[in-house]
C-alpha cells in the first residue's frame, strides 16, 4: 500500500523534446534525460525545420522539373534531393549541438534519438507525439 507521500511510478517509454537549438531547449533536453534515466526511458529530440524559405519552396515542384525533357524524370525529384540534403545538414547541426552540450556520462544508458522534419512546428510536434 502506498503512503500519502509516495507516488506510484509511471512507466515512461519515450519523452519527446522539441528543440530550436537554443539554450532554453537545451535545459529541456537535459531535464528529459534526467527523467529518462530514472524511468529507463528513451528521449526523442525533435527539430522542426519551418523557417527556411528555400527549403519550403523546394517542396513545390518547379516548372522546369514539370517540363523535364526526359520522360523518366519524376516530377519534383530535384526538389526532393534538395530537401534530403538540407535535412541531413540540419541533422548534423543537431548532432553537433547535442555532442557539444550533452555529456554522454550524464546521459548514461538513455537512448537519445534525433529526428529532423520539415513543416509547421506545432503541427509536426503533435504529429510526432501521436
């Protein structure tokens, strides 16, 4: 039986932490890691790319891609390649941010997963949380 001062342990499997790569979000990442250590959970660090006009505009196929001379060339392939490269770049930035600011010794056995997506920050965060 639990005493009035005791709280039951809740099983936390994953903790989602959105980040804009700022100092404030770093505090949230560190706090999530401390909770995950106690609860044996995983931390998913989400970075939503929603402020890059070049990246957002690349999501719409360009006229020259739609009128490509080669019939086998899929519409939007250049745009998809551009987005893939940009997302990989942002993932490297996130990886570098975490490696500079999160001490692996303090993180211990916590599985830390990076996720970078394009879109509206709120919509993508809710989507990933589901």
